[in-house]
C-alpha cells in the first residue's frame, strides 16, 4: 500500500496528464484499442485565453463574421437585381413582380444582417470583458499527438488540444486541432493578441 501511494505521488505532471488524456481520448476514437500516444506537450493555462468559454466565444465571433459577410454579399446582389428591374410607370408586370421580389429579399437580408450585427456587438462586449480580467492560473493546457486507426484500418496521426484542471485530475475541455472550430478560434486569438 505504501509503495503504490509513493509511486502515485511521484508521478510527473506529464504522466498525470497522459493518464487523463489516455482515458478521455478513447471516447472519440473509432478503434480505441489502436490508440498509440506519441507526444504530450504540457504548459500552464491562464484565463482568459485558455478557458473553454474564451475559445467558444472567439469561434462564435468568427462564425458570425462569416455569416455577416454572406448577408452583405447577398444583399448587394439583391440591390443590383432591384436596380435592373426598377422601371418607370410603363414597365411590364413581370418587371414589377421581379422588382418586388428582389426588394423583399433585400429587406429580409438587411434585417438578418442587423440581427447578426447585434449578436456580434454583444459577443464583442463579452470578449472585451473577459480580456479586461487579470490573468489567472486555471490549470494546464496540453497538445497531445497520437496515432490511431480509422474505420478503414489505416493508421493516422491526430492532434488534440486539452485544458486540464490545476490538480491534473479532470479534463475541462478537448479540441481536435484539425477541426474548423479550433483553427478559427486560434486565428481570432492570434489577431486579438497582436492588437493588445
């Protein structure tokens, strides 16, 4: 009993992180038995940048930016269509109908655009609030690289980003580093840190 207690106390932070990650990663793998850890890089995690809330917020802001640009582009096309079909008092009923349809589409797109802008403003304020907080140690972040088989039986490399609690006893969040969510969040964070 004393020997096992001594061994558990002497585990390095990376060993503890690897145990947590190993247990957690089994849940996302197609063939869990094929899991082969390659490398874990462990570092301190600080609020606000390393919190799951911050990562989710940056991703949502980026997604809303893409959505907003889409509405702006479509509204521009609808406005162009309106000007094509806009005619004088003697224009055909077909032209008048096309104009009304384009106008209705334009107005709807402008409303959708305003809605996204309001959501963006609110999220921007939340982000600003988070950034004004003093940095605070919240635990650890880990980049974990591994090999595992996919459903075709091919061995592929994977990279997972983890946020772990201070005691290295709990996974707070996990992200596939090849996912759009993670890549977009990191791009937004990079832009934010360059501004500050």
